[in-house]
């Protein structure tokens, strides 16, 4: 009889290989169910960690010294004084403001006449970031809002610098955002000042640690170089974002392999990896 000591033991590498084989052998449906269940389990932990961090920051501001608060109020008073001086010393300001109001009124009347409602196609929902997964390939954030707040797969996500990404999946109390630097992220867009559609796709993180993307299907007559970069902006053709929101900067173009179009390198905002709060765009039709 073989004693327990004499029985062959599985090495850690062999055990890991066996688990990996078992995972890949599972049907896709079981993988999706397992991933969603694990995310639902982790979501309260991410939420609690994020709220503790916010509370620590709040009490940090509460502990500011009186001298710090006096300096901040003094700076605010100086800015307000400069603004009031500019407002009262320049009589053209009121005239320009009246012209702006008239233009806005005319624009509103024209939209009503044409049956357009361009400014209210989306309802913004502010969401805090509670977890980040920013490896060299996968670029993803987790939000403290989910399906219970109306968030759904495919909805656009914005940040202060422009486009941030879109909702990849939404649980009951959390949502995962696929950042625009993610290689799976792909949308129709435009060069600023040019209405011809092109394609943007994320390309992960560069060797310098910068989030990047590529622009595809660029017409041959467009010229871009490092001395004359051009902004890439969103298009209404996809229906996910309003038109004209900045994606990134194109600093170079070259001929693609087929010779019919050009491709280019897109520099994205460095703040994508440090986002603390984002705006999710809920289409009005989805919230009515």
C-alpha cells in the first residue's frame, strides 16, 4: 500500500496549469456568469474603499489651519474684485451679452421650428470612480453607480478633458467603463473642422506610459504633422456621444497598407488613469 508521503504531489506550476485548462474548457456562458457574480461580490468592497478615501480627503480639508483658509478667501476676493472691475470698466460687455442672448434665443426658435432638440439628447449622471484596472493592455474603471441608476452597456462616459470611454457592463450597483485607450474601444469620429467620418481605436499604453490610440480610414488629402497637430472629435453618427467632444490629438499621419487611406497616431489625455469622477450620458429615450 502506498503511503501518503509516497504519493506523487502536484507542483504549484502544475496546479496553475490545471486550473487554467479547466477555465478555458468552461463554456462561454459559465465564464460570463462567473465573472458577473465575482464583480457583484467585489462591488461593495470597491464602494466602501472609495467612500473611505473621500471621507479622509474631506476631513483633511476640515483640518486646514485658519491661516490657510484666510489665504484662500483672500485669493477668491481678489479674483471677484478683478472680475467686477472688468465688468464695470468695459461698456462693451453688456452689448456683447445682449447679442449672445439674442443669438441663443434665435437658435432656440430655429431648433423648435425644425423639430430639433440637440442640447437635451442626453441626461448627465455624475459617478465616482471606485476601482481602476490600468494594465498595459486592459484600460478599465469601475463606477459607484449601476443599473439601478439607469446605467446600461454602451453608454458614453465623459471627463473634464473630453471623452473618457463607454460602459462595458453594468451590475446592480456598479458599472465598468472601457476607457478610450482600451484596444477594444472603437468609434466613428471626425477631425476638427472636417465632417468626413474616420475611425478611432484605442491602442493601450505606450512605452513612455502614455495612453494612446490610432485613427484609421483618413482621407489622403488631410495633412498633419508634429508642428501642426489636429484634434480628433466625436461624431453623432454613432449615437453614443454629442458631436464635437474632443478625443485626443493627432500628431502624425502615414499611408496605410492598402494605399487608399492614411492612419495616424493619437495622443490621449494623461489624466485618464487618474480620473476620480466622470459623467455618464444617458440617452433620453432610455430614461423616459
